[in-house]
């Protein structure tokens, strides 16, 4: 295994990923199981100020499987010195003395960028408010590559909460790096994609169409990426209640999809994909979580200097 000095020191936003970087991470992910404890002696801290199942557990599993160690801060908003008034920057400075890499999930947009500005060790953005979730998008694209067989020339419907969904935001920036990707942005009118991201698609010459239901595009898409309406981001729960069930991927809709299409979801799902859809051959959202482990192993190997064979 060769040791190189990575040029990406932190993982903050998919906007800054190059296609060369993506290829490199995917190449490591393909071989991530062939290394023998390469991260022995290294320590990863997971600092989670918001709930998580997959992101924290898959990063922690990845680190342990690579021979490293973890320290974990769950529910940090209540359990860390933040509750006494400590700033995020101070917490990060202290952790710099203890560990080799930090995986950070925070409720504030831009928190990881703020942390990276004062950190000598790599910061991995595991979700910052409703802004971005870049490692989710890396595993999403790796899933598309593996299951659809290509990263260009297809139509993707991104569905659900496009306003608050950080997984959707990072994914759009990432998928738009490849030619021939056409977007259907399907959401209730109240949960449309922020203008800034639509402007990005426009300036990137990525074709996109905004829709309020799935029926007009369901027959013509290759990838359906469903997302949860982000209840915790609504100031008024009445507004949440009014929009939460507007777009449901019913079995009837699924039956109209192309046979070769794939159905993805970052999870957790609430009721936007009923459980009866799970057995459809196009539903790959649980397989997607397995690809997540490979991608998170690859990112840790890359950031900690073990990039490949
Ligand atoms: C997503 C998140 O936290 O943004 N979950 C995840 O990491 N797989 C999606 C969500 O919470 O809806």
C-alpha cells in the first residue's frame, strides 16, 4: 500500500469535489476490504449534535473494520460542554489534541467549514443543518454507478423535501458534474429546491424541470431518489402536517416505472415509501446503506493517508 499526502484535507461540500477525486475514492471503495488493518493506532471522533443511525454507525463500523479506534459523542447538544456555553471551535481545538479525524454532524449550516478553518486534522461533514451531506451523496453516486452501471446520460427524479433536505442538495451538486444528467425536481410547492441550487443547475446547463407530483415523469426516469419531509426543520408543525403526505411512492406508481430503474432513499423513511415497495426489484435503498460502508472506509483511508494499493 502506498502512502500519499491527500490534496483534499477535509470533506465539506460536494461542490468542491473533482471527478478525479470521485474516481479515486470509488477506486479505493472497490478495494476497501482487501487491506489488513491499515488504520491500526488511529482514532476517529464522531461528534453528533443531531440524531443519526446510518451515518454514525457506518463511519464507526468502517473505522473499526479498518483496524482503527473510535470515540463517540452522541446527542452532543445535551451531553457535551456546549450545554455549558462552549463554542464548536473550542471543542474542535481540544479534539485536535486527542484524535486523528473528526466526523461532525451539526444543526448549523456551515458548521463543518467553521470547524475545518481551525482544525489541523481532517473534518468530515456528516450533515450541517439543512445545507449539505457530502458523504451521503458520495455513497449515492457510488450506488448509481454500481446499480445503474453509469454516471452519465440518465434522468433522475429527486423527490420530497428539496427545500430542507441536505442529502438532496449535495446530491444535485454532485450528479451535475457528469454530462447528460437530466433532473426532475419533484416536491410540494412549499418545499421547492432553493433558488441558489436552481441557479447552479442553470449555469451548469443541466436540464431540470420542477414538478409537484410523480405521475407525469414516473415512466421516463432511470433513478428515483425519494427523501423524507424534514419535520425537525419546520418552525410551524401545522405546515409540516399539511405537506408531509403530499408525495408518496405507491406500489401503483412503482409498477409504471422502467424495469431497469432504481429506487433510492437516504433513509430514514417515514411513510413516503410504503413497506410493500421494499420487495420490488427496483428498490435498492437497503443495499445503498451497504455501499455507504465501503465509501466511508474509502474516505477514511484517503484522509488518513492510505490511498490505495
Ligand atoms: C439523512 C440526513 O441526516 O440528512 N439521513 C442520512 O444521513 N442517511 C436524511 C434524513 O434525515 O432525512
